C-alpha cells in the first residue's frame, strides 16, 4: 500500500537526511519561519526521497544532506538549496541569499565541510523521528 502524500500545487519539497540531528533541527527551524507553509518535507531515506532523487538522477552518495525540489522538476542541492530556502523565510533570513552571488564551488566547499562532519558534531539517530501531530501534515513520507 502506498501511504505517500502528494505535494500540494505551488509548494516546494525539501528532502533531508532523516537520521541527522542537525538536519532534523534545521527542518524544525524552517517550519517555524515558513509563514506561508511553502515547504513540505520528506527524508532522503524514505521511498518518496529515493524516488525523487532517482527521477532526477541525483547521486545520494554525493548529495546526502539537503535537496530542494521546486515544482516543474527543477531542483537545488547543497548550498544553493539552503540559500534558496532562506529566500522564502520570514525575518532577516532572506538576506543570506546574497551568498548566492559567491561562486558555487566556494559555497559548496564550506557546505561539504559541515555536511561531512555533521554526525560527529551533532550526532546521528538510529531512525528518522516521527513528526509531532502539528507537523505531520507537512511531511509527505509519514
């Protein structure tokens, strides 16, 4: 049986590492600052996450932390995904999008450094945590 929910029209999907503490905390951070409920979420480890990455030819051995999927099959990875997300948040967070003007290689060097060390610095869970009842509607893989 397929319990996969559909991404509502006009919304964006964030795929994230479901067993990473830092990634899960980042998703909760985004949810609190996403006033228009633009973002929906699924873990990379879920069937939906695997399907979406396979359809787009994304190698999850090389990109294993965050992917932003925009309707119409456009997608962003690594630092570009993170900065594209900040553009849609409330508060001063959109100002971080100025870093999109830096060369992607430079931005991704820093991003990859954090991604490579995230388990050591923030820890890793044995399984993806279940979202709270208030959060469940925003997760497409529960």
